[in-house]
């Protein structure tokens, strides 16, 4: 056995292994690595796209929130103004109603005063007539008249 023949046999076997590997094993490995590299690149691109979309969505949501706050503030301001208007209208209505009730009450009081005066005049007239009738029935005496008049006054 010659070392050279063994070495040459090993070199030929190694060469065949290299050719076999380059022809049948290497292309699928290169293709798998290329596909894997493409998937990784696509993943990074999708991540970047998602990141941009997230930033845009955050910006849109911030804008929407700002607009909603502005609208809410506008609505609150409008509601406060309307509440003030309603309150003022209620005050005016209440004041008008109070004045009407007060005028009505004053009218009723005036009528009651007039009725009371007329009733009092009628009673005084009746008392005067009754007193005059008693005075005329009795003899004319200043003391008796004074007592009778005091009694009439006490009845008033």
C-alpha cells in the first residue's frame, strides 16, 4: 500500500463528496437560507410598517381625543349658557308671577278693607240708633247719657 495511492484515493473521494455536496446538498441549503433571509427581511419590513402605522394611529387617536375634548368643552359652554338663559327666564317669570300675585293680594286686601269699613259703619249706625233709642226712652240726664255712651263705645 502506497501512501500516495491512499492519499490519492482519499482526495478523489473528497472531491466526489465536494461535487456531490455542491450539486445536491448545497443548493437546497442556499435556497432555504435565502428563503429564511427573505422572511426575516419581510418581517423587519412588516415590523417597520407596523411601527409607522402605530405612530399614525397614535397621532390620529390624539387628534380625535383633542377634537372630542374641544367638542365636549363647546357642549359644556353651550349648556352653561343655556342654563343661565333658562335661569334668567325663570327669574323673570317668577318675578312677573310674584308681582301679579302681589297685585291680586293687594286688590283683595283693599276689597276686604272696604267691606270691613262698610260693615263697621253699618254696625256703628245700628249702635248709634240703638243708643239714641235708649237715650230717648229715658229721661234726659247727662250722667245717664255718659254711662250709655261709654257702654256704646265699649261695644265698639
